[in-house]
């Protein structure tokens, strides 16, 4: 089987915002307690943060981490997580039916972010609380001093402001599962007032308004247009959230789900641009795809244990990812890059233990799941400018999708480093695909390496005992002749083909 990929340095999608490789940590399960934070662990630092986890996060090069939720944030009192730890209250946490000890709050999390070489993307509670509490939070985090909340921060040992630049205005506020869910009109009004007040305290920030909780919601489409009619001028991004599953155990259909993400992005862009026209605005609002991943394994686990209600940091949503998940993650990353002109922020949900690329054992090891590697490769090599990448290949049909290309690909050029990277997924489960890459305008670039990831068993996983059972290798076959490169994309494989000037 053969395919052709054509790119040209004069045809650009747009600049890749590094924040497209963001992630997410919620006070849920063992994401915080037992994930990033475990005092007494052999690798714990003086603040109780696991150094082994920090090392893996640094390898991913995560530029921003959304915090503290998620559904959790809609009932969160941020003041519970500051000041002396022995005075912090334990609260019932309604989103996930657990107890929150508040031993980690914004004071600690912003310190963890520094150690992990990342930035905080802060979410505010617009469920049980509102704009006034959001204003107090940004005053605590970003105001230099001389006010009640900024002086409280200084008294708590943090003289310098946290300078958090990206603020989420609630979470999934159209979802009936959300504490104090709202209609589009109700949310649009409160989001506008919160954004206004946040920017009055710190005009340098950007805000993310909640889009509909998913493309399958009955509110999808009308929600975006209605809520933006209230807050268009005061928000900078609209959020998108989506998760994919393979309950049907149909790999071909599962690997085609990037087409749904593509539809989702195009639909939200249309709704945003409609709102822009109605508002007679010259401002461009873009997308923050701040929750995306595969999520279903934990629900199918026959050994899943009952979680005792009102327990502290029980294991929840701990998907063990297999190789086919890594292939889809690769395609979803490619899809985000193909929309780099409008998707400026994205967060793989989540980062540690909870539907995450990194897993830990309390008191034990930390290891990379299969989905860790495409994420790491995109973050490492996918910075610069995304190019319009034309793919000519055979297609297949599934129960839910028609005309699915066997080869999914995008190219990114980093002019500053003189690097060109082609990312490609071969979704054909039985055949290799010999792929010709037309390097239009990049004839002076030399082939560097062809990284591949493949396993004959799409259900194979990494474990603490065998953490590198599935991992990438620089063993791909690519030959270059002038402006043409010929790459062998092995069956069911993730590929990173690198060139350097």
C-alpha cells in the first residue's frame, strides 16, 4: 500500500502556541494526593512533592497545567487551601463523593508548577460561588501587595505574586452533573462579570469561557452562541471537552475518532465567529481544548473496587492505557496541530493517575503509560508553525465513520531551530504503507531520524514491573532523494520523521 504527503513552507496553518501541549490536575482520586504530592515517599522533596513524578512531567515539557478542576472547582472554596496546614478544614467534596483535606492548595500548587517547569492555568468557582470570590482569588495570586488578600499571601510566605496569566471561568456549566449548573444566559452573564473583575485586577491575564460540555450535549452550538452574546468582548477563549472510548472493542472505528474532534473544533469555530459577527467585534476569540483524552478502561475493569464514600484520595478513574490508545492520542494531537490557527490552548486530561499518561503507586514507582510518548514527541518536536499537510492515501469505512484516511499526518517547522518534523499515524492494522513525502521548500533539510512506536498486540500496556514494554525506537526507515523522502509507515504505528537544516 502507498501514500503521498505533500507540504510546502509557504502554506501555513498558523503558529503553534506551546500551550497546546498543556495538561490538567484536578483534586480527584490520586491526581494530587499520591500523584504529585506524597510526603514520606522515598523521592519526596521538602514540600512533599514526588521528584520521580516531577522528572516525568519535565520530560513531557508541559507548558501549562489547569487546576484545581474540573467538576471539583464548582464547589471549591479556594481560601481552604492557603495558610497554615494544621488550620485547613476537611470538606465533603460533592463532585466525586470524597473528603478533601486541603493539604494542597494554590500556595503549594504554584510551587509544584515551578519545580515541574510549568505554569498554572487557574479555574475559578462559578458554581456555588461567583465573581466576588474570583476577584479575591486573583488579588491573592497576582496583586503585588498592600491589599487584604495580597498581604495574606505575603503573610503566608509568598512575597512575590504568582502571576497566573490564564483563568478558566468555571467548568462545564451546562452539565446537569455540575454543582449549580446554569443556562447559557445565566452563565454568560456571570462569566462576563467575573472576566471583567478579573481583568480589572490584572489587565494582563486571559480568560477562558465554558463552551458546551461536549458535542453530544443538547445545548451544543446554541450554548456557545448564547453565552458569547453576553461576554464576547471580555473572554479570550472558549473551552472544548471531549473523551473517546472503545466500548465496542472495534479498533478501526476507535482510531477514526479524530474525525469527531475535527468536526467538534470546526463547529465551535463557526459558533465563535457567528458570535463575533453578531457582536460587531474586531476581536478574535479562539479555542482552549482544555479536556481531551481516552477514558473508559476503568469503567470496564472487572477488578474495580467499590470506592468508599467520603474516603480520602481513593483511586478513581485510573485508566490503564494500551497501544491502540497511543495511536488515537497521536491522531488527536495531529488534529489539534491542524487547527493551530484557532486552537491555542489544550490540556490532556489528566496528568497523573487519573486518566493520565503518568501512573504511580503510593510508596512505590512512577512510570509512563503508552499515551505518554506521542504526547512527549509532539511537545518536543511540534513547536513552531504548523503547515498545511495534504495526504493522498486509501481510505476505509467503519460503522460510524466513512472515508477514514489510513494515514493521518501533519508537519511542523521550527524556523528558529531549523527543524522540520512530520508526524504520522498508520491506522491500517495489517499493512505497512510506503509513503512519499514531498518536501517542497525544504530541500536543504537533512534527514535526522525516524522514530516509531508499534506493538503487534493493540491491547498491550506498560506496568510498574515492565514500564518500557511499549516505547518508541529510532528504527524507522526513511530515504531522501532531493525534495522527496520515502518513509515506511509500519502497520498500526506512530511515526515521527525529523529533518534539520
